[in-house]
C-alpha cells in the first residue's frame, strides 16, 4: 500500500505525526538548544541550528508514527488514544511504516550536511528511536529508553558544533535522560489504569504508590546535574536564576500530581515545556551578559 496524497489522507498523516500537538517537539528541542548554546559558547553555527531544528521536528514525527504503529493493537483499548489515525483505521499500518521511512530518510539527508561523528551518532539515535516504542512490552522502563533516545540530540549537537564530545556533553545527555524519565512518568500516570488492564508497562506502574517520591528523587538528580553543568560550562548569574525558576516549576508539578488525577498529571507533563524554556533562557542570557 502506497502513501495516499489526497487531502483527507494528508490530514490523517498530520495527526499521526502529532503536529497538532507540538509539545513533544518542544521537549526535544530545548535540550538540543541547551547543547548548541553551550557547545557554541553562546554563538552556535546558523546552519547547525537550522539542521538540528528541522531534524528534531522530523525525528519527533517519525517517533510518533512508529510509536502508534507499535501500539496499533493497544491504542483502540485506551480511551485517550482510541481515536488516533491507526487505531481508528483512517491510516493503514503499512502506510505508517512508509511514512516512518520517508521521515527517517529526510532526517538522515539533513544530517549528511554535518561531520562524520554526527552522522554515526545519528545512526545510534535512529536505532533508539525505533526501539523505544516496543520497550513497554518487555520492561517497566520505557521512559528510560525514551530519555536515551531524546538525549542523543545532545552529543550530536556537540559533535556538529565542535567536532568532538566533552564532559559537559555527557552531563547534558544525563540531564536530558533524567528529565525525560520525570515528565514521561507524569504522562504515564495519566494512562496507568488502562495500561495495567491491557498489560502495558511503564515507570508509573513500576513506582506504584511511590511514584511521587521517585519523581521527586529524579527531579533532585536533575537539578544536581544542572548544577554540575553550570560549573563545567562556567555559567553563573542568569543560569542560576533560571535554575531557581525551574525548581519552582518542579515544585508546582509535584503539587499538580499530588492526588494523581489524570488531567492534573497531564498538566504537570505539559508544564515541563516551561521548565525547558527557563533553562534555555538562562543559558542564553548568561552568554549574552558575559
């Protein structure tokens, strides 16, 4: 079955790639921009920024497509996902696989504009992105695999900007992975009851009644890593202020999830966009003022 380019099909592909809900793009872009700013010491290369912005958009879309393909038999059983294009039959699974391939090829063509180290790292990123959606069948830690997949944009950004990796790149990778575990556990709390019924695994299920405590532990690890990043990258004033703002947002997220209400857990997940933005503004302002 070939991709169909009629208007209604394009609309369904748009929904399948989740372009109507760009939160995932932002959560992937913020760590990428943190890395580009630090690697470029406040002045990252314009071409690199454009390539990575477009690459993030394409890879997030590809991730959504392969995720829905992997969940094609599960999504119809979950209230929140039963109307997704593959689940409701408006996009055939074979079409989804073809769309995934097109998006991956487009992203790879973009990365060919970068150096060889970036290209090799991109191959690892594609592998993790394709692997992640299937992990919820076999492990309670799919959020960790999501973090590793999202985190790959960080070493790629350093490789593209500097031609090498550094301890700061490693710390940013760790921070991105930890942050993903935090916000995706909040997201998993929304569907926990449905996931338990159908046998899908997540950190929200693994942590059970200790979910808020574990999220708090990971938030603490996240801010400790942010502190180390600031020390290594010699970020001070505005960066410290941004960490305080982000800390306030994290406390607010804990407030939102306190009763485990699905809509409040979803709001906490979405609030992480502001946390990522705050860190970005702090890094940018620190370099501008310095």
